[in-house]
C-alpha cells in the first residue's frame, strides 16, 4: 500500500474511535453509535488489511481459520460456560448466529493479527513471541471487559468476571497465534501498532469515564 495512503488511513481510524468514544457517552447519541460498533470493527479490519504485505494462500487460510475458531469457541462458550464462564451477548455487536454475534470472529482475527505483528518484531524465539502476543491479548481484555458490560457487548451471568475468562482468552489466543506464527507469510503491517494503540486508548478512556460517572 502506497505511503501516501498511510496518514489518511490512520486519520480515519483515529477520528472513528474518537467519535465512538464521545458518541457512546452522550445519551442522545449512544443508540446510534452502538448500532455502528459492528461496522466500525469491520471497517477497522478492512483498513488494516489494506496494509498487509503478503497475500499468500497461507495468509488467507489463517484469516479464515481465525474467524471460524474465534466464532465457534464463542458459540461453545455461550452454550456451555466451559471456555470463559457463564455469559451472554447483548445487542450492541449486531446480528447473531447461534446466539453469538457474527462480527465476533472478525474481532478475533483483527486483535490476534495486530498482537502477532507487534510481537513478531521482538528478537526472541517464536514460542516466546506466541506467548507474549497471547498475554498482550489478555491485557487488552482486562480493559475491554468493564466497558463491554456497560455498553451491552456481553453480560456476565456470574457475580464477577471469572478468572477463567482471562485464562480462556489466553489459551484461545495462544492457539490462533500459534497458527499465525506457524504459517509462511510475512508478518508486517505498519498500521497494526497504531490500531492496537487506538483499541487500548478507547477502552482505557471509556473505563475512566465510567469510573468518574459512577463515583459517589
């Protein structure tokens, strides 16, 4: 992807996440911005993949497998409570199949892709890259969970978010990232770091807003 398109792409993503941060906190605008969440995830992935550097069949296989594994493990989780704990999805993430939003597979692909690209830059053995990338996924989920509950992404049917949720995130991430690192394609994308940073900033700031709004 030409360098001249990098700045416009980054600007579009930044403005989209900033608009979402503001819009989801304004009661009059929140319903509209909640309905846009699935489209934002899809657009984020599409823009990210514009800057992917190696479209081998092995990369397409990874994309398909990450989406399917991510979606199917959520189906298993929702219907059994075995993987992450007992939870159910709300309306914000859009259309569902088997009680799981279809877009959730896209989210697993986007996040494992970004974490995989970032950790591939480390000068460590591949198995350590895989482990560290999975931990990076869990670190993001720590910030996602409170916001997800507030915005009706999903809801826990347990008194607190269970520890096995984070363990499940790490194991599933480890499996998908093992496939990522095991397949022969270039793990380079200059947009991966800023996109993951936008995810962190979005969820951290949302957590801070919710904290101050609910503070006595």
